């Protein structure tokens, strides 16, 4: 049976339970043919099929990123798609493979930045995560570190705790003071005590770097 027939919309189902179950099965069985079929159908005429395919792909990527990593160019192509669902779906897929395809993503950094700057909240969230993962590599640090700081300075305060937490992976002795300064200065903007507490936790982790 074609894997496309197992997608939620193909079965007349609402929600993503079927897509997530399919992703689990694809990952556990290492079904590379299924991954290729899903990628091929990212341009299906049916937008519901498109959405189910990218959902299943990035859910597979969460579990076994190496299975979808070689399709990075297909995910990058989604960033200029007119369907916003496919744009942020592509961004999520890229976050799952950023550790494996960091060179390729860095070469496409201008496209990723442009997508983030005009994108939805989910797209921006993914952009921060991609930048943080790229920032772990010395060869990109001088480019990505200022961009990551810019995101933390300019993001809505409600996003800051999550962004600061995502950034932790790339904070080192060289840049820890700068990130601590950003968080301390912006902490006064917190609208909820829960936001301030999350930032305090991040600050404590930075102290341990």
C-alpha cells in the first residue's frame, strides 16, 4: 500500500494522530522508500496531503533525523512556498537536521533569515533553534552569534524564555556575559512571574558554563 494512503487526510481523519503514528512506524522500520514518497508528495495538488506529508516527515525527523537529512534542499525549497503551513513545516524539518546538515544550512542562511524575518511565530521559533545549533560550530560563530543575540533583543518578551533556553546549547565562556546582559536587561519587561522564573533558570545555567 502506498504510504500516502496512510496519511490522516487520505483516511478521512482529523488531527495528526495518524501522521504521528505513521512517522513512528517509518522511523522504527527505517522505511526510506516511505520517506521518499512523502517528499515526492510535498508538491501534491491536494494541500491536505502536502500538510500531512511535511508533518509526517518532521515527526520522523524528531525520531531519526538521519532518515530525512538528505532531503534538506526540498525543505529549503518550502521556505518560499505560498502556503504558510508548508513554510513553517519546512522550518521545523530543518531544525531536526540542523546538526547533521549544518554546512548546507549555513550556506542558505540568507534564505532562512529572510523567512524568519517575515514569518509566523512558529517560523521564528525554528529560526532561533537553527541559529543556536549553527552557533555551536566555531566556523560559523562570528556570523551566527550576533544574529542570535539580535533575535533575543528583538523578540516579544513572551518568547524570550523559550529563546534563551534554546540558546543555551551555544553559550560558552566567550559569549556568556553578553547573553547574561541581554537576559538581565530584558527581564524587567516580563509580564508574568513565570516568565521571569524561566529566565532565572537560564541565568543559573549560564553561570555554570
